[in-house]
């Protein structure tokens, strides 16, 4: 970003309050950057430039009048295009979703962002209905990784991921049903939190897996994610699955260290799996040493039977998504993109007995997790055991080394934070997991790691994005 323009929510919030920056100037700069880069990156489905600048001017007027609505006041934020926002349509990047779905309304999470004075810049692109892989045959943007334009940025919250990584927005919302916040966070070098199930309301959000879906923050740092989570967390009468309980102070939980915390390292089903990338393994071991430097006690843990959790998560997701799409698949099969069609139709292959067995595995997994967490406060794994695949490669081939779906099945918080470059300068991610409702504990460990590492401060070479050339090195 240009000199004088901060790249994090935290720094921008300070600058806005000190008077050295206005929200209008910041928003104008980020919209100009989108003008230059978005055709290449595929970040936005829809932009709300006029509305965003009006919101920015209102934020500046409030600052001038001594009105402070919170740390997000005047901060440009992107919203994944399965979340309703009143400025424009919600498409889920599909021709199938009804044109009037969510028209003219805000999802509760968007209402809460506005209440804090956030500037909503637009709807960020997703995989169709938040699932599947990039579809070159469809009418929606193809997302490209800012670190290497020939590679995938991860999904399904791809637009929010590319937007934050390239500095088109300072933060944003994604959704995570099997890894859709954490995968783009890992592959784009960001911080992204899959929240505890029920912590954040998901009404006004196009469903994928009813018992798996979560909405969560994506930003450069764990601290920025804590600021976003503070704004959106809490029960809502519109969402009966949301939890009506007091919201912790997530920012206060960031103590700057991990002193007194036990970090459990699970290697058996992760770094010791055949085909796991050696460079990711090296970064993971380096990250563990960083956590130890931050004050954590490192303990080895074993999650017996972990692979079956991933299988049960995929059965649950396929079954629940098929239930939502069954009628449209029958009537409008050809209107779905190729990738979404194939993914959704897979749900028809599972029967009620398969779904029930998956829920039995879920109950077993929760009991196993409680036993593992008796020996530690959080568990760490790599987020993904391979570098970002090329756009021409088979996305599904990376699934055996993608370590995100199990934690959706268990409904617990899991976060990916950058742990350094691997092959070709592509980012990699460290995943931090804890028990249900311990989102504050996950954020504390993530922030502690970021006090002893600076991978979250690295940004891609934007000149190379503009010229269409591949970035070669990390820039801080």
C-alpha cells in the first residue's frame, strides 16, 4: 500500500483516531487499487463504491463530532457473496440462486459491522454456493493467488482471501463449512478463524451444511480477526442454532504471549502422512519452536482415528448440501456449474444410514477431543500439507492433505495463520484448534505466535500482479 496507508485494521484504526488519515482517503485508495488489480485477481462480484464512500464520509463526520462507534469505524470491509447485504444482490456466484434472495436486507453479521461504522466495499467472490473448485466455464470471476497468478488462492472464501492479501480490503467475512476460511487464509498468507458453531449467527447466509456452517473473520493478523469477531459474535433470534450467551472480550484475551499454555502437536495424521510436502513440514516444526519461544509448553498428542472424522465430515456436508439443493438439482441441473453439479450430486449417493453413522462418528470424535484436550489447551497442525495447486490442476487431489473438515464436524474453533513461504514463495498455514467456545484461546495462541514471527506482515508484489508476472519473493 502507498506510504501513509496502513495495511491492517489495527493500524488504520489508530491512524483514523489520531487524525493522520481519513476514512474517505483510505477507502478511495483501496477502491483505486481494486480498479487496478481486480480484473486479474477476481476478488469482487459486486462493488458498492458510492455507498462505501458515503459510509466513509459518515465515519469521518462521526470522528470529527467525537462519536466513536468502535475499532471498525471507517474500516473498508468485504463481505462474501453468500451473505446478504442491502446494497446489492446475493448470487452465491451461481445462476441458480433466486434473484430476490436476500434482496434489500442485511444479514445480522452485516448489521453488526455497520453498527460499528465499518465501510462495506462490496461482495467478494466465492466458489459456487461456497463449494467445489474454480469453474472456468461459468460467468463468475476466476480467482487467482496474489503470490502466483497461475495458482489457486483457496476456497470457497477466495475473494475475501485475495482481497485482503492484495490490500483491496483490510478485512472481511468468509464462511467455513469444511475449511472455506482457513484454506484461503493458508494459501494467501492470511489469518482466518473458523468460529465455534453457533457463536456467530448465520441467518441471512446461503446455507451449505446446516450443522457445519460458520461465519468468520479474515484479516492479516490474529488481532484484526479478534476485532472483527468482537463485532459479529453473539446470538440472534433469527438463527435458532446461534448461542445466546455473553460474548467474551476477544481483544483483551490477546496477552502477547503463550506463557502457561500447553500446545499439543499432532503429527501422526498430518506431517507423517505419505505425500506430505517436506517444505511444509519444515515450516511446521519451525512454527512449533516459535510457539515455544512465545512461552508455550509443547506436548505430543495423538488423535486416534482422526481420518474417519474427515470422512464423516464429508458425508455430513454432502448430505446436508444435497438436502438444500435437491429440488433445484431436479429442475435446473444444467444451470449449476460443472464443479458444483458434481459435488452436489454426490450427496444423492448417501442414504440415511450413512448420515446417521456420520453423526455417531461426530459424537465419538467429540469424546476423543475432550480426552486429547485434557493434556493440552490447544492443538496445532498444518492447515494444508501441500502448496497451493495450479489452476490447471485437480483441486480434489489435495484433499488428503487438507486438515480442516474434521473440526467443522466437531463444531470447535480452528484458525489458520501464516507460517512462512514454501515452494515458489507460496504461503503455508499453521492451524490452531481448541474446544468449543474457546475462540479466545485460539486467538491468544495465534497472536502469541505472531509476536515472535512476521509472516503475517508479508505482502505480495503488487506491481507483478498489475503486469501479470509471477511474484518471486516475499515483501514486508
